[in-house]
C-alpha cells in the first residue's frame, strides 16, 4: 500500500502563499483520484481539492480560484499551491486517495498576522 507524507506547511501572513507537497512511497500513476483535505479542531475533515485521472480537478467553494491541485506522476508527488491565503484556511492539511488508504500526520498551515 502506498504511503503519503505531507510537507510544506507553516506560518504565513494573510495574502501569502504556500505550496504543499505529498510524497508517495510508490507509484501514483495508477491511482485514479487523489485529494487534499483539511481539518480544524471540532470539525469534520473536508475535501478541498481533488484531482482525477486525466487531470480533472474539483475544488471546494471556499478555495476555488485560490488553490491549485496538481500531480507529478514521475515524482510520485501530489501538490497543493495555495495563494491569497486567509485566516480561515488555517488547518491541518492531508493528502489521500479518494477511496481506501489511510490518513497520515498531515501538515499544519497557519494563516495569521
């Protein structure tokens, strides 16, 4: 089973940018759909961006136009480019296959001045 390690989180000011990476332990070329999720305390984990085979993408309304999900099958890596960050984007961000798999540790994103 492919495992994923998220990285790239940190503290950023409102309006700033971060690029999250999700490194897979094996090939992701055969994984049809992968997504970035986020979670804040006392709230359910939500899907914020999804990418399917053929590079079809979907975004939550709250991030559409600001976030971009992409995948590099050659590097076995999933990315989330986050621009124009807002305090409400503060959360732990996770990557995972749409179906199956398990949750990793995620990476903390904090947007604050």
